[in-house]
């Protein structure tokens, strides 16, 4: 992730940075984090890329969401 330097230990800031890095809205990240939304495969892929997950972990996440 790119914009984390000033966000250490500030969850709202981290969520906003994740949303920006994934190209999704912060409410989407919050809903996924809190189990109020099951992300589409596109959103899931965007979040995985923004989190810099390796391919094996990304695949595991996709498999769990299917």
C-alpha cells in the first residue's frame, strides 16, 4: 500500500488508504471488514492487489469466498 506512513494504528485511516489503493469506496471496505457485504470477485481481486497478497494467498481467499 502506498499511503500508510501517517496512518499507523489508526483503523479509519487504514481503511481509507486500503479503499484508495483498491479503487473502491471506504464504505465498501468497511462493509467487507464487518461482514455486512460479500465482495464481488472484482472487488476481492482489487483488495488482494492493494494488500499486496501473493498469488497463493489470493487464490486461497478466492476459494474461501466461492
